[in-house]
């Protein structure tokens, strides 16, 4: 018996199709085709509900991504305005509170290579 949901759905559909096409008037295990379909309905309905919810989730994720683009563009405008404001600027606490590094706290970026005998042995 398969325990994978896709295999289970495949088995259900295969059994239903075979019975419907080849022996629609015959009963098996004390069940008519209609009774069998009624027993399979909750499983098939649950799968349909899952597919609908997955579609809704994908749509919601796409809406979120589109909204994030607009939000991030607006944030960039606000941050640039804070940087350009004479009372705030790139060295202000508001700029830092927004998650940026104050201009006075930035490292220069200058890196000097090692000189002397230790540097030569590392380079070799």
C-alpha cells in the first residue's frame, strides 16, 4: 500500500478509472461503483482543497513580493532624504537607528599589506 500522497492519488484514480471503464455495473468487496466513489470522495476533495490553498499561497507570495519592491523603493527615498537633511545627515542617530552605519563610525577601507620577513614567507 503506498504511503506517498501522490502515489495514493494515482492509485485511487487508476482504480476508479479502470472500474468505471471496464466493469461499471459490477460490485466488489460488497461495494458498488457509486459506493466506492463515495468512499474516495473525501480523499479527492482534500487534495482539491490543498491545490486551491497552494494556488492562494502562491498568489499571496507574489503580492507580497510586489509590495516589497514598492516598500524598499520608498525606504530608499526616505533614507536618502534623512542623509540630505541638515539636521539629521549621515552621521545622525536616526540614520543609525534605520540600520545604517554613521559616517563617523565607518572604517576607512584602507588596508596595508604586511611587510618584512613574515609577509615574504606567507606570499611564497
